[in-house]
């Protein structure tokens, strides 16, 4: 293939990716417009002057803003500043800015209400994400948080946002693929009360699809092979392990029999390992094998 055709193909793929990213990330921004004022009452905390969207000039100057007629939604964006992740800080900020232009152009939001994007690198680490979230609230008086996407940081931040500001701080994320994030969030006693998930898929949905396929072939027994630390670019640490846990939970609910095996990433040849696990320990009745690992890291021959 010629260099011109390769460049044209790459440009087309990039364009399609940007369009898809815009559609996916536009929903969280539009969701923000639908959020009513929530009286969380998780703790009593008097409102700070900076929590109002439209501020007197003196308050705006204190947080680095000028212009008495401007109203700001200060949005903290917590994502890894690392392009190896599927959702990174630089890529997402560009899409959020396009989404902001859209909501103003279509008059979903008045032009005098502007977004003040506050990007912070969470490193896809739970403790660091909490530290950055607290900084965003105490130092920048953020009204809303976008992210994290990695599951462990998201869980850590989502547990405490109901105590941020006077009425809690909404947290909007396309992450949160594990089962716990799908539990109810209707009162202050719920673990992730202020979390709004806008992702298209979850591990539970994928698990239900897998089980549906198995049932269509009358498969009731399975063995799950997975790389515990595989696919970190999707949801951070233990992505495959968390997926396997969700699938195992659904299988138990369906009274299906399954075994699980965490592959040793130092072993490159899987043949003997699979013979031992399938042939010796689980022989005879296991008809379905589910692999959760990065295909380039392992060989079956």
C-alpha cells in the first residue's frame, strides 16, 4: 500500500475515532444539564460563597477569574495524563470543549454560563485520585467532577463526593464497569450516592451476554482463564480480574458450574498449562473456555 493511501486511511480512522469520542463524552456533559439541585443532607455544611455559579467580581478574583457578568461551572476532570489509556486527559479535554461549544450553539445552556475545566492527572491510582479530588474541591471550589474512569480510583472518589461542598458534588463517569457501581444510588446511605454512570457497557452486561450465548448452546460448565493484570488500558489495575469476578457472580446466580485459573504472565507457552488445567483437573464436561487476557502477551503453541 502506498504512503498516500496509508496516510489517508490513518486520517479516516482518526476522524471516525474523534466522532465516536465526541458522541460518547457529549452524554456526560448533557447529563449535567439535567441534574437538579440535590439536597444530599449527608452532613451539615454551610455553603461557601464560591459554590454559586454566578459570583460577585470580588469572589471571582479570589479564585483567579475576572468579569462580573460571567457565570462559571467549575468542572474538575480527573483522568490519567497518559495516552496508553483508552480515556486519557488530553484526549478527553478536547472532546469536552467540543461538547461545550455544542451546548452553547444549540442553546441548551446560555452563553453567559461558561465551563472552567480543571484538568488533573489521577495517574489511575486510587489514593492519588482522592488527593486530587480534595484539592479540586478545597482549592478550586469545583461544582462537578468528570471521571475517574479507572475502577479503583472511581470507587475511592465516588464514596466521598456526597460529603463535598454543602450538598454533595455530582460525579459523572463513563467508567465503573463492575457490579458494585450498578447498585442503587437514591439516598445518602448508598455507597456511590452522587455517582452518575454514562458508560455504554458494563462487565455485568458483558457477563449476561456471555451467559446468553452459553445457554443457546446448552453449555452449563466452563473454565475461565484470565490474566489478572491484563487490559489495564481499559479500567486500570486488575481489569480482567474484575471482569472475571462479575462473570463468576452471574454464573452463580444462574446455577452454572465454573472454574477459574489466573495465568502466570511469565509463562509464554500456554499448551502445557491448559492441558493440566483442562485435561487433568477439569476433564470431561467443560465445554466452554473464556479467555481474559491481552492476546499479544501469550502464545498457545
